[in-house]
């Protein structure tokens, strides 16, 4: 059985058709009435609106990603480079199959607030809460599943932020346009764009002033058939809080394809050893 998105796509199309007027109104309202920033000059407001509309459009267009990838991780004294198969579906379902020369070395699947890790070489299945720590330890992505899914798809950290005007618009020293959003919890998101309005980087700073993560997107290509979407084939993220960095090079990504319902569920076999996550005393090393 597969997850059918035809109905969802029809609704999405209708919503996008009314979104420009809605967002333009919200941007004007936010700039004029909320007191977050002085009202922008007309030209800047138009540019900010165009970038905001592009982010909102992508948020409504992209719901899942399937791709093979080369993953390179540096952190904690490790430098690992492996081939993976990645499946991600909004809001918070993600599966990573780590490959070795002889087959699958490790499977990590998060769904519904739970994560399962299967080690074929030991026929062991570990299960527990789907936390950023769990994904960091086994998938080498130190983010909660929902944040991981959005990062892999090149989306903003939160859909709700796109309903409001950015707090700031301007040009970087490299002459790239940028938007800055300040979330209610004082977290700041700083986004830059290329000449084609593609998102090139996103930096999130915590209320304390400490940088949470920074991700760069590059090598945009038309992806998705007839209604092609410009999609980044390279994603490179760094995490100052852990000192780690991870890079993904996508190979023929599929957007909004059919996904089997069982993709994010790992069921143990009769002989599979089951452990509760946190009680396992060693970390699997799929690169070995």
C-alpha cells in the first residue's frame, strides 16, 4: 500500500493560487502595524514579498523526498563518508539506510515520535524516543526528526513563520539578498538567496545568542517532471553546539513520490534481539 497524495496536491494548488495576495497583505500589515521594523521602502518591500512568496510556495509544494546520497560526516573525532538511501516525509518521518559494499549496514527510521535502529550484522533492533540525540548518534544528524525533514528538503524551520513579514530585508556583503525572521521564542533565522531566488543558506541563532546550526544549499536543478521544482542537490550543515558537520550529495532525488506505508516501521523478526534505546552500550559503526 502506498501513500496517495493526489487529493493533497489539488488542495495545495488552490491554496497557492490565493497565497500571493494573502502574504502581500500580511507582509504589509506586519511592517506597518507590528512595530517590529520600520516600514520598508517600496522596492525593498516588493523584493522581500517575492522572496517570502517563494518560500511559502516551496513549503506547499514539497512534502516528501526519496534519494540515494553520499553522506560525509565530521565530528567527535570521526570522519565518515558513506552511501545512503534517504526517505523523508513531512511532518516528521525519516528513514536512512546506511550502505556498505556488501549491502545494508544500518537502518534508522523515525516516525510518530519513535525511532528504531536495526543492525543487520547483529540482527539487533533498538527502539526509543525520536530525539535529536538519537538521530545524532545513529544517523549523524543532531536534529529532531521534524527539523531533519525540513532541513533535508531545503525548507524553512517552521511553516508558521511564513505567515508574517520578515523582520529585516537587505543585501549581504556578497551582494546576496537576505531575510531575517525573529520567532516568538527569540530564535532568529537568517536566510540568504541567489540571483534566482533559490535559498542558499539558513542560519539559526538561539535566544542566548549562540548559533544553533547553519546549512548551505547549492547545485540547484529542475526536479519533479512536468511541474519541475528547482531543488538543491547538495546540502551542507554545521552544528556549533556539537562541533559536527554533515554534507549530503543527492543522486536523482524524487519529490512527492509514492511511499510504502511500512517504510518508517521496522518490525523485528523471530530471531531479532530487541533493546530499548539508551541501554545499548556501543555505537554501531556502519563505515567499518
